[in-house]
């Protein structure tokens, strides 16, 4: 084995992949930053992640090359960063590269002055001139020469770019936000309708999804369409939401053999994904599928939830109860090799069942992607059965038997690299997915999994004293101060856990963590939250992130958390802060719904009004679980055997020991309790119909 560099002491699988590079890599930290200042050298920051295909390509082509490494080592202090460990640095320097070049992506390579100001950067650079790009060596020599001969010009450029990053972060200061305006005057159903129309203009009504390839799942948009249908009964909204889910489930982005979703599709038909499997994508898709199943009762969605969570438990769960971050796209140096098949392989494995199975899953002699086949469904199981004069049951059994045999054979292959670090925020998203899956399906093992995971998270990521939470965990050690998203997602997961368990300890913990966020992350002038807590060193800009992208914005999640917990604990200022945050962004939310899906869901719930529900008395667990099976996107619910002080929704609700009572309230003023579940659902339906009118 060749010599190692400083990355050998790290725990990130991505950093460890580079430990044998001849490049003198440092992790981000004082040692590297002080050396840059002492030697007055520019810093090269190279950012990627373990399942990034082009990151692997650039490593093989350039970072493993001795001659290239010699140039890097001579002229630069070289720092490798795992973007999933340090999303704060990734956000800052990605914004810088996008400002300089108009585009971004990974690997991200950015050059900094010794005081951390960016002055040049890009993404992937080839080893020789190609793709209309300079070679990596040309870039290195050009930057090194420019830094020596045009230092004043570079310093000025770095200052201007840093000022641009700071100015771009100054939104949310409008004085109108300090004025308390009633929700019904600030937000209207007209805005929701306009957002829906703007979203549908981007909808692909043939293949599902939004926009052109590459296509991402866009789960917030799907969830909004479900919500919009629920409140308006506009069939086109439900049709598009289901089309998105159906086409993804049928496509190659979904792993038909082993369950779970890849990150995105390179084509409009969802056939060929980038094959990496990310924890957060699967969490967000399970949440969307759970809501779709609640609303439609379609068995396809329940089956996909079950298969996806079976994949998570089989391949992405640690012995301690945490969830791993990702599975790589590549194995044996080939993208997708683990997941694709030749027809000859399938024929040999399935024998007499192979012909029908291959027809069902589009596995052909010529292949449907780069001379091999990615399993996908070109028609539904029901349609295939009818066209082949088979029963649906027989077709489903053929599919299940074939998939199980192929999965067993696939286990013999060399597996893609597992990124086995455990990230607090992504775990919290998957925790909420388990809670939502329990609500929708009633599978008690999902609730047990969520409870076990939250206990692990609250223990493993804690610090002594008042130091707050940490961000990433591996091999018994947690490190890096937790970011806004970690707290926001964890608070949201605790809220969902309380709804399925009735354990108020989760709400108390959520309140405590919310106060921590308010103390350490808030920008008092605007009410928005910074991504990093106060007091962090070596951060060029404290960014405020508001876009809902591949993962939800910590600010949009906190806006929802503040409103929910503000009502639970009668913290009216929390509710007002939530409203002010949304008010500052409402025009952008309505115009650009794909970028603000989480905010749009919150806006719609505020316009429709939250349902304050209490279930109290004997058998409250049954009543709770029955209500959780329903699609109620705007519910705030507490359940208990008897009323409880400290929780306004539960105070004073003490029915006789033999009575189960359902309460519907607004601003803690409750209607007369109802004992019958069906009668209570009728009341809820009438409330929804009233809002439609």
C-alpha cells in the first residue's frame, strides 16, 4: 500500500478515498489555514462527496497523478472537504463559483487567498484540454502565475466577490415584517392558486416530474399538489402528483430488484439515473408516498414504501440504529454496474420464467442503456397481465420470484462503496419518513424503528453541558457543530414522533431545541436563521439558506416548526415569527414554487387554517392511529388518556374514564367533544368543504 497523507486520520469515506493520493491534502482546519498564512500561499479547496461520479473521475485522472500532484504541492495549500460533513463551506464556495462562472456542481475546485476569500474556481477539469475546458494543469499553472504576478488584481477580485456574497445574503430586512398583520390578510387562497398555475406550467404531463432532463424527484412540489387537491378537489393536481410518483416508480430511477431510489434521472423518462442512492432522497420520497397513500389508498404506493424501507433496513442501517449517508453509483470503476443486467444473465438465473420477466422489465438483448438493461416497467403490472392473458396475482408472483432471485445473485457482485458516516439532519429526515410510513400503513415496526433511531440520535450527537448538538457520527465519535438543518429536521422529526406515540417528552425536547436555534442561529433584524451558529471561526459568510432544493431549507422547516410548537405551547411570538418569515418571501414563493415548495406547503396550511385536534380518554391510542391514517396536511394533534397541564390543547379535557373524546379547536376554543370517530371525520370533511367555498 502506498504512503498516506493527512487524510488517513479522517473518518469521512470521501476523504479516506484520497488518503493515498500523492497530493499533500489537508482536512479543513487550523493547521492548513495557518500554513497558508505563514507561507503566503493560495489555498486550493476541493469539495466533493463519496457517491459523486465525476469526483472519482477527477481523482483518477489528476489527483492520483504524480506530476499533477507535484504542481499542486509546490504552489498551493491543498484542502479536501466532504461537502456532507461541511455543508457550510460547500454553500459559501459553491455560491462563489456560480457567481464567477454561472454554473456549479461537484467536484468543486476553488482557489482562495490565505484569508479565505475566493478568487477563481470551477467544477470538473480534465487532465488534457477537452469539453471546451482548460486542462487541470493549465489551471494550476495559470492560477499560480497570476497569484505571483497580479497579486493586487487578485486581492481586489477576491474582495469584490466576498462583498457580493455578503450582499446576496442580506434579504429579509423589510421593515413591513415587523408589523403584525392577521394571517387572513397577509396570505390568500389566490396566492395558492397562482402558485399552482406557475407550477403546472413546468409540469411534464406525459412522463411526470417538472422541466426537462436531468429530472429530480421534486418531492415538495408533489406534496403541494396532493395538498392542493385535498383543499380544492382539482383533479389535475392529483393526476400530476400521481403521474410523477407512478413514472418514477416504474422507471429506472427506482431499483426494482432491491428497492429504493437513485438520486436523479439523466433523461425525461426516468430510465437512466445517476445510480447513487442518497439517504435524504429516499426519506423525502417515502414521506411523499405515505401522503399519497393516505390520500388515494393505492396499493402501489404502500408496496413502494415497504420495498424502500426494506432496502434502508437491509443496506443503510447501522447496528446502533443510525442510518448511513449514501451508496456510490460506481462499482469496479463502472457507473451502474451493480444495478444493470444483460439478458443472458437473467435467462441463466430465471430459466423458464425469464422470457416473461424480461418483457415485463424491459430487459432485452440489445439493452436499454449502454448495451445493458436497467430494469423498468413500460406498463403497469395490471396492464401487462391483461395483454398477456395472465391474472394480476400470477404476474405479481412472477415479478416477486424473479426479483428475489436476481437480488440474491446481485449480492454476489462487488458492491458500491457505502458512505457509512451518520449525519444528524439526514437521519432526522428518515426518522420522519418512518413516522409518516407508520401513519399511512399502520405497520408498528416503523414506529418502533423511529423511536429507536431518535434515542440513538439524541444520545450519539449530544455534547456535554450547553454546547449543543453535533453534525456527523462514525465509529463512536461525533464531530462538527450541528447546522441549522440538523436542528430543524430533528425538531420536525420529534413533532411527528409525538403524533404517533403521544409521548409529550418529544414535544418538550423539540421546544428546548427550538429555543437553542433561536438563541444561536437567528438574525434578529429579519427573523431568519443563519446556516451556522454564532461563534464559528474560519467562516467567510454566515449564510441564510431559504431555497427548498434537494433537501428542504432549514428556514422553511423552522417556519413550520415555530408555528406548530407556538400553538402547542402558546408561544405567540413563535407563531408571529413564522408568519413574518413567510411574509418576507411570499412573492418569491408564489412565482417560483419549485424552489420554495416547503414554504408553499406552509402558506397553504396557513390560508386554510390549521386543525387543532385533541384526542383524550380511554382508547385514545386507537383514535390517534385512526386519525393518523387520514390525509390531514394541516393538523396539529395531541392525544392522551387525560388532560395535561402545560399543553393548552389538552388542558381541561378530562372525560369520564370510559369515554373517548375527539375535540376540534381553533385558538384553543374547542367544539363540543365527539365520541364517534366517523362522526368526527364528518366534521373534518365539512371544515374542508367550507374552506373550498
